C-alpha cells in the first residue's frame, strides 16, 4: 500500500530501490491487522429494545437508518 501511495502521489517507482524495500519489510515484521468488531443480529435487537431513548436516541436513529439504507459509516 505504501508503494502504491508513493507511486501515485510522487510518481516515484520504488521497486528499483532495493535498500528501501528491505527497510520497509523489516519495519513491517510482526504487524497484525486489526479486525473490526461486528454486531450480530441479536446484539442489535437487544440494543434497540433496551437502549434509553434520552441517552441513545441519535445512535438508535443512525443504526436504523444505516441498516434500512445499507449506509456506510462515512455516509452517516
């Protein structure tokens, strides 16, 4: 991803820079992707039934709109 970003933003092809590629590989050792937490159907239903409207009204509306309209988080 870094290679593609450098290529598109600066028009530099780093595939010829062997030392830089080796450095980037060493830096990325041990990196683990973070998985997003996903709500299951039961958790969503429990939240909609039990959530206090005074405190979570906006969140409830956003949740219903997101599910009904299949919105992405950026669109909300």
